[in-house]
């Protein structure tokens, strides 16, 4: 445990690490020689373990099997996956194969394709002999920019927390959108860390987020930072909001359409509905890279359908402290498992980015001075 330290993040050549705890536990991805070291999030919160990615196959598996999670971190991992893929050749065919392989891993998180497109734009004009080193440098730049953007999201979101008159501020989130989901700082939790730095007391209601229980990652992360939090069943969120227990909701995003419709972990839509009925402000926090200006509305966002076994089984520790998976329904039980849902823009109070907080119908203004 780290005594309530909120990690400050810096770029240190081998990736993004904690300024307060460099080379310690609090990182999601970093370079290590000619490999990439990641935190295996499938084992959290019960076991802390890291894994080396040494090839394109390793990187694709890490994304598909959710060893890394969160749209920004998926994008960073994909960029490093391209760098790993060019070890044995950096010609056009090898580059295209790497991008096609990684793009097929998960369909909803737009940062994945955003990062791959950026890698291709940067690498294709270069001589083949220069591409491998350039790929590592560009992947590192994507990670560093994500950390900086998320840090600014925290500063911009802090103003929303400061507006709440009483203390502590009771905030609700969904899934995991903290530093575990990014290169650093997180998106929805970045304002929470900023509030802690500013001395504002914050308490977070953490939804379990079944079936993959990513809320448990949020609880682990907040515990590591010493931030008060309470784990709740997903279906308790509406009750808490209706009874005045929640001041504001901040969630992350996997893809934001041009009109502000937002895809996030399944269950987000229900929270937005409850927030609207209860008069609770509902915010989405995400970097500009998560806004898909080529997607007109939420109906065009592809929704990943995962294996039904995730619904029929639940993992945890048995009485001996050994990780085990338990069946809660027979294998013959039909199960639908959409990984995401879409919250219509009309239920979103504002979208917090590194360039400020905007209403969903004003997202275009974030790009007015960009090509």
C-alpha cells in the first residue's frame, strides 16, 4: 500500500511511470528492452502480475483477452504492437498485416483504430530501414500524449467537483476509467485525483460492472490511492441517486460519436437514465482521440458481443485464497453479452476533454483550430 499517495506521472524514456514510485507497481504499460511490459489486469484485484509482450501475437492477445483494458490504453498497446511487429521486417506488407491483426481484436474502442491510423501515417512515408525505430518513438509519443491529456482532463473536471456545495463530494462512476485504463491518470477518475491533490474530500460509489467486474479494478485503484469509496451492485445505482446520495456521475468512454452519443461499458445507459430522472449531472470524460468525428451518431457505433461464458461464470477467490471460476448458470443456458451500450447525447450534461468541458452538441468546437 502507498499511504494515500496520488501518483504523479511523467514520461521517463522507457514509457510512462509514476514520479513518486518510478519502477514500482503503479503503471499499465512501459518499454523494457525490445519488449513491452504490461500489468495483467485479468488477475486484479486479487493478484498483481506483469506480462511481457514480445510480438504482434502477444499484443493482439493482450487486447483481445483484456489483459489491458480501457480505450486509451488499448490504443497505446496497439501502437506498441505495431512496433513489436516490425522486428522481423518493416515493409508495407508487414505494416499492413500488423495493423489489420490489431484492428480485429476489439471493435468498439475507437482509440484502437485511431492509434493504428496514426502509426501508418507516420511510418509509410519513411524508408523501410527507419521504420522500426520510428515505430517505437511514435508509440512512446502516443503514450506520453495520453498521459498529458488525461492530466488536463483531471484539471478541467476538478471545476465540476468544486461546484458541489457540500463536502465530501459523492461521485459515482462505472467500469474502470482510472489510470488502469490509460497510460496515466485515467479519464473519469482524473478529476478525483485532482480533487485529492487540491484537498477536496471526495467519496466514490463504484459499480461492480458485471460480467467482467471492472469496477473491482476501480475499487483496487482507489484503495491504492487512499481515496474513500464504496463498492455497490450495479442495480443499486438508481436507488442511491434517487435518494440524494450522489452529487454527480462521471464515466469514461470507448467511442463518442460526432453528435455526442457515447458508447461505454454496458450499464452506463441505465445510470444515465437514473441520473436524468433524479436530477444528477452526468458527465463523460475522455481525450479527443475517443471522439469519432466520422461516426455521425450512436446508431453507427459497432457494439462488441463477447462470449456468453462471461455471463454464466464468475471469478474470484475460494476459501483457500485460490483463484477459481464458478458457474452460476448451466453451460446450456443461452446468454447475451453485449460489452457496451450507447448513451444518447440528450442524457449527457457535458463531455470533459483535455480542451475543456463541452455540451455534446458543441463537440465540433473542440476541433476548430485543428486541421
